[in-house]
């Protein structure tokens, strides 16, 4: 085995993977990414030194805070961080694949021959001989190129784009890195014979598990996958033991991991109770209905791994209402039949020698690993029943099964022809998937491209049209934005899209079109149904400001403030009223109050800069304009602040 060539192959894979993600490297903050700017902790780079207890996904939050410290909300650093995390997962996936394939017994006679040849050479490769001999004794002869091929298919699979190019889903890849790291440590535990060393390895594995859970709850299944591997793919020295004995050897050691998992799962479910986006109390679906829905989802997930066409940022996937629906029954039959097949394969080929029995073991493990990675999101109800990023690490299980099957089949062609055909197939498959990933990443460049794509693939989903309308709004295509919002309303009720949000967004687009009477009519009609909606009152006040009905604007803003004293936008409106009345100090004070209430909002900061510019205090104006640019690029206030800074302050230094 040429180790230098193998390392060169790994390096080429990492470079190719990075290249496949270059199209999204300067992409906008998408969807939930916009919420990052509204949090105070993203600018407070010391909060993580305190208590992490109440912070959801605190490890992911730490990385967001670090990115902001490095570059504010300029997207390149954020995206590069996501890609680097993905590349780390790829390396770990390669090491994991080596272990799985070796434990299955796919090292083959060629590897054994290579080990013997290395041992016979007394002058060359003594270190290699030592390692080969140790591997031969342990029975862990690794099919290196097969493992690298599996990692390559995982690395450039288009399904990974949502977990890598969507900044908010960094948590998926980050948790996956610690998940695989923990499993590799536990596989080292399997090979250790000293009790003290096993104790240290278990402590290290628990550290990985804790960090993984702090990134995302998907790490909860890690100890169970370790136990699964002991049953399906036993270490060489335990192959002759019954699976019950192998399990018994690990149960006591696994208890701390399982106990922490249960504790963290309970806490996570308690934290999301009443949130409306996750938990067992969602108002629009029961836990049983959610599980029934997942029975329909799982076969489609498998299809997307094997044939990744039709990827969509927001699938139209209605909840099932009964286990007796034909689609649910068919999906459940598909899933359970494959589970039964995996069990039968393990029973039939668990100790059998030969390559095909080894493939059977890998296939059984790969399918059960796939289900294990999806267990948390299949059992705990979530607002969105079908999301692509959940398949990120789960994909590796099916990829391993397919790669092992193809590799063994190719050996029937002979040692030389099999290698050549295998290399060609691998290059074609990896190249095709990488090209598809690059094309998919072009969609992630902008909200306009992402939601335009989604609107074609799921045109009957109201939420897509709301998001597409917002993207059109920020692109300055206000008339099309209004049509998109109206399309969402025409499609009917969607529990994930509040009616008031659509009304407000439509009114704001109408304001930009100067269709003030229409905007006012829509707002008033809605407020007749919900007179205590302070946020909608603020939009009405904005309409009145723009039409110079200042008394009406002030009245609506104060009504909104009375309903929600902690809101910032009413102060912003009051500042605009004072500015139009010529009271610059009163306006400045109101904008200052708005900024104190919501430090993440760039609009009052930009407004403070505008007041200072009107008063001739240019240095102060430049300070506020510079600060307002530290916001997401899609914020119109941040863009206006950047334009003002370049116009007024460019000779005072570069924009930070």
C-alpha cells in the first residue's frame, strides 16, 4: 500500500470538496441566519465563559460569536468556517469508514499479503512492517481505497449542502464531528485491554459526547451506535463470542454515556416546550401523527441519498393524520422490512468468513446507522417534518453499504481490471456528485435564488411564497413581492406562517410602491381583528409618517408602546415624527432609546448618524454609520449606513 499516494488522494479530495462549495462562499445569510443578528450574545464574545445551561446549542453559538468577532456579519468568514468544519467531518468519516470496513472483514487477502511482504523486508519500511504485523494480529486489515471512496462520496454529496451552506445548520456538521470523534475513541476502547486505558478512553468519549450535544442533540445516539457496532461488527478478538456477551462487556461502561444522553434529552425537550417549533406539545400535530409522517419521509430520504435530485430548501410535506394512511403503511413496511433484513443478515453472516458475508455486515450496520442518526428527529416532533440537513451524517451509513458492495463486486473482475474499473467508477461518481453540489451551492448564493428555486419545486406551500416575497422585497422588486405575499394568502392557512407577518410584509412592500392607501386599508382591516397587535400598529404608524399624518403616527406608536413597553420600533417611529417636526434633539433621544432597547437593530443607529450629520457633527455621524454597518447584509438600514459612510466618511478611514 502506497501511503503517500493515499495521503495525496485524501488531500485531493479535500481540495475538490472545498472547490464544490466555493459558489456559496459569499452567499447571503439565509432564513434563520437572519435571527443570528438579533441575538445579543453574538456580539458579546465573553458570555461563553459563564453558564451555558440556558443557552440552546451553546457550542455552535460560541463559533458564531467568534465569527462575528473576526468579521462582523460579512458572510465569507462564516461560510469558510462551515466548510472547514465539513472538511474535518470528512477526515473523521474516512477514519470511521476504515474502522467499519476493517471490522467487517473487508481487508482482504491483498492486504494480508502486503503485510507479510513488509515484514519480510528487514531493511525497508520497518515501521510499516511493525504496523502491518500489528494489524494482521488484530485482524484489522484496512481496504484503504474503499474507505477513501466512501468518504469521498460523503464529502461531495449534494445533500450536505444544506448543512454546510446554510450557516444556521453549522450545528449539524459540528455535532457530527464530535459524534464521529467519540465513536472512534470508543472503537479504540474496543481494542484496549488495560482497564486504566479503557477508563481514560471512556472519559474522552464522554467529552466528545458532551461537546456534540452542546452543538446539537443529534449526538444523543452515539453510545447506542457503539453498542450496535459491537453486535454487528465485533472487534476481531471478540468475533467468536455471542453478541450478548459482547454487549454485556460494554453495558456497564456505556451507562455514564447513556445517563448523560437521557439527562440532556429531557432537558432539551423541556427547553423547547411551548416554543411552537419542537416538542411533544405542538398544537398542529400529535407525537403519533409525527411518527406516522416520518414513516412516509424515510423512504424518500433513502431515495435522496441514492439519487439526489429535486433538492429543495423547503419541502411541501403535510403531516399524516393516521397510521392507516396508504403512504404511512407503505413507508412503515419499507422501513421494517429493511430492519428485519438487517437482523437476518447479522444472524446469518455475523461470524461467517468471506467477502460477501463482510458486505452483508456492512450493509446491516449502514442501514441501522442511518436509522440511528435520524432517530432523534424521527421521534421528537418538529415543526418541519421533512428537512434535508437531517440526512447529513446519516448519509454515510448508506454510502458505506453501497461502496462496500461495489468494491467486492469489482474484485470479481480480477486484481488489475477491478482496480482500473473501480478507479474510473469512483472518479465518475465523485466528479458527478461534486458538480451537482457546486450547482446546488449556486442556489444558496442568495435568498432570491433559493426561494425562487423552492417556489418552482413546491408552489403550493404558503411559507415559500412569504420567504420569496421577502427576498423580492430586499431585491427592490416590490410589485412582485406583493404578488408573492398575496399568493401565500391565497393558498390558505399554514401554521408556520403567522397571518400578521404576511400582512405587515405586504404593507411594507406597498409603502415602497407608494400605495399608501392600500397599505393602510390592509393594516386597518387586520387590526380590527387583532387590535392589540403592537407590531402591526408600528407598521401603520410608519405609513402615517410617510404620508405626513404625524399626529396619527404618534398616536399609533404610543398605542404600540403601551401594549409592549419593551419594543424598540415604537421609539424609532417617535424619533421619525420628531425629526419631521424639526426637533432634532428629541428625534436623537428617541433613536437612542430604540437602540438601547434593541442593540442588534441597525435602523436606530443609522438614524442617529443621520441626525448627527444634519447637525453638522460629521465625526459623530461617521461613528454611528460605521456601527450600523455591523449588521446582516440584507438589512436595508445597514446598506444605507454603508452608503452614507462611503459618501461622507471615506476620507476618514476604511469602513470597518
